[in-house]
C-alpha cells in the first residue's frame, strides 16, 4: 500500500539535524522502555545524559572517564568511515580491536621486565599491524574470490575471541596470576603501561593519537585526492573505474586503515583502562563504533561528537544500572536505538512515503 519515493532535493537543514532528531527520538523511546521496566523514565534519562557531566557527586569521576571511553570509539569509527564511504562494509572491527591488543600486548610482555622508552612505541606499532593483518583477511577474500566482507569480517570476530582465550590460557598467561586466564598487569610494567599523563584527567597517549587521527582523517577525506577516490568509489563504482581508481586497491586500503586504527585502539585500551588481557577483554567497542560512524555521518568532526555522546551513554548507563538497578541489556538496547532511529530518519530525509496506486487489470 505504501512505497518510498526519492525526494528530488533533500532538505540540507534536515540532513544536518538528523543526528539531533535521532537522539531525541532515542530519549523518548528509551523513556518508554524504562517505564515498561518499572523505572521513572525522566530519572533514567537524567542519570544517563545529565548526571555524568553536571552532578558534582559523581562528575569528578565520570568526566575524565568520558574521554577514556570515547577515544577507542572515535578511533575505530574513523577507520570504519573510510570503508563505509566506499561501500566496503567492515563489521569486524571488534576482532581487529582484539587482535591489535593481543599483538601489541604480546610484544610488551616479550620484553618483560626490560625498561626502555622504545618498548611502548613498538607495542603501538605491533597493535596497528595486528589489526591491519586481521583486516587483510576479508580484504584478500573479497579481492580474490569476491567473498562478502560483511560475513567474513563478522565471523573473524569470534575467531579472534577464541584466539584471545587460547593466548591468556597459554603463552600469555601470567605466571603470578594464580592460574586465572589473564596476562600480567601492564600497570606493573612501566615501559608497557599507558597511564594517565595528567592525574585525574583521563588523558593518556591514546587520546592524543585519537585527536591526531581525527585531523588526518579530515584532511584525507576533505582535501586529498584519496578522499575523492573513496567518495567516487562509493557513489559510482563505474565512474570511479573510468577515473582510474582501482577498486581492489581501494578495498585493501580502506580495510587496512580500519584494521590498523582498531588495532591501535585495542592496544591503548589493554595497556591503559583494561590493564591486562583476559577473556573479559572484548568490550563491544568495535560494534558500538558502527553506530558512532553513522551517527557522525561518516564525517571525522561528526564522529568525534558522536563518540563523546556514545561514551556518555556508556557511563550514564553504568550509573543507571547502579542507581536504578536496570539490566545491562536495557542499556545496550538503548544504544542500539540510536542507530535504528538514525537510519530511519535518514531514510525519511532522502525518501518520502507515498500511497502506492493499484494497477487496474
């Protein structure tokens, strides 16, 4: 009875306001969800979005955590945005995040207890290479056999999770960990520890790398020939071929960038906030970063604000679980609503709903 009809000229104002509208709709739907769970919806929304920033009782702890949570989300989402702009759909950033943490962490543990300023840079490089190589698996299969990169990258997440389990119960298990499946604590090894650079601010080396990645990504996508090639490949693959863009190289580069950035994010996380490799290390950042990428409209500046917003839902969600006793799954549903409403509103900005006329026999 209904059909979608493309709008000739979508409203530029609505294109800009789409993320804001998606957030408002998420708050409304989330409030209904919390009401169904028997909680005060206004109190729940206040705890998630207001208290982490402005409630002085908890803000001294939660404000620094905002940067800590946002940095990996932004870094991973930046990498994903390159591929998504070119219609290359990497859904396995979580696996690349894990493999980067394993590769970089293993390098640091291999040097234990040696002290050197060179160890941490080597770990960062190893983390980036670990994520890069893991992303090259779907890239190779896509180029060589035209395998679906969505399925391949997603399945590799579970391979990475099982590989992590094998490492922390085998070669990387801590000799002083009382036989638990964990590595050594990186905070006990100064050369491999990504600690706060300024006390009680949450600032660590990974946050500065994230800021640098935002700047470089913006320049590449907006003011470099590579960004033009990526956009052309996504909007018109045939036109991209005529302009000299090699689709196979584009696939490899875009997946490589996303894998390398996800791997670095994993290394900074495991050597800082997480502190060690364990079977509980997979945090879901690789999946949440997909929401961040689209909420930020695949724009580095937009992704930065979207990452901060999503980090706020993480921190506020933890507060809501503690203060209101809401289940953790409800917070995950709340975060998923952001992507759902973002895509729904985006469709309505691009298309209008029409009544489908019935054909007369």
